[in-house]
C-alpha cells in the first residue's frame, strides 16, 4: 500500500518536474538533471505499480536523486511572498516522504 502511494507521488512529481522544465524556457544542458530525475521517477513508479522486479529499488534511488536535486536547486524562481526555507524545504520534504514510504514497504512473497 505505501509503495503504491509513493509510486503515485512519483508520477505527480515527475509530471511537475517535466512541466517546470518545458515551460521554463530553453531546454539545454542545465535541464538534463531534472529531466533524468523525472524519467527515473516515472520509470520507477511504472515498475512499482505494475509489480515488476527492481521497481522499488529504482523508485528508492529516484527519490534519493530527486531529494538531492531539490536540495541544491535554486529557489530564486519562487514568488517574493514565499519564504526561502519553504521554497527549499517543501520539495525536499516531498522527496523524503516518498523515499520513506518506499523504504517502509514490506514485500510479500
């Protein structure tokens, strides 16, 4: 159950990342990291939701990568009324919750 929730969170996060990159202007070398993260989240979510082997490991790694990318992402594109710690902390918190849900999943064999 928690793995499915993490997978659906990954789908939404991957869509949000891809949307932000595509609408953010030119797609160049600086957008490669976010796009790779979005693809890994999407593939990990797909493999987890369909029950394929390695899905949870891939999803766990993708959440870790997304958390690291969110931590180091610049927060200067946020509106002025959003405090800096919220702009940085909220994406990192979402990634860490997704990672925790994936790690807490107990597989039944």
